[in-house]
C-alpha cells in the first residue's frame, strides 16, 4: 500500500510551480497593457497630427471638452519646456525604475502588473514622441486642465493602480499599510 500523503518537498514544488505560472501570467498582462497603451497612443497621435493643424480645436462637449492639438516639449503639465534631452533622460530613468520595481512586485501582486504595464506603455508612448517628433502631441483638452493624451491616461491610472497594489502587498504580508503604523 502506498502512502497517499505528500511530502513537504512535493507541496513546496507544487506551490513553486503555481507561483511561477501566476507570475508568468501577470507579466503577460503587463506586457499586453503596455503594448496596448503605447500602440493606441501612437495611433491616435498620428491621426491628430495628420488631420489637425497645431492649435486647431474641435468642441466635443460645449464649454467642457475640446479636441485640441498642442505640442508639449516638457513633461506632465508642461514642466521643463524646451529641455527635450533632460526630459528624455528623466523618462528613461523612470522607465528603468518602473521596470526594476516590477521585477520585484509582479510576482507578488496582480495590481503591480496592471499598474506597471499601464505606466510602461504610457511612458514608452510619450518617449517615442519625444525621440521621433521632438515633443509630445497632446489633444484632450478640458479647458481648465492642461491638455493630455492616451499615454498620460495610462501613466495616471497606472500610478494609482500601482500604489493600491503596494498597499495590498503590505496587507497580504500582515504588515500595516503606510500611514497606519
């Protein structure tokens, strides 16, 4: 008669295989989201660049939302205008930091994969614009807020999701979230 009980090593091996599959699936999600944001961003920007003159606007919702072609040579909200090299370097540093953080976090949390993928896709889309066009094409204009684009949406939502994921990692490990200590 064989012993039906699993050894601790067999249990650990099964756990390791399950964690590997989960991590691989999370990386696929991150890569798919990054590609989706970067490609969608570039498609919309190309349509805007090829159909609208600089500064041209079309009202989408009267008094609230315009589609307006603007060029941003700085980073978010126009900081560091005219410093394309500095902004490019900052973007590469940010992409590297996000990737390094993801290497550590994705294996532990799906939110990190989703947030990181959105961030990477947005940063890559805007970096491509800076390298190829010397500045970023923005087109979503709420009039009371600086104009932005699909890449900026990915960056913003990605940052929020990533922070939520970091808070959940702390909770999962039995530690108090930051600010609750």
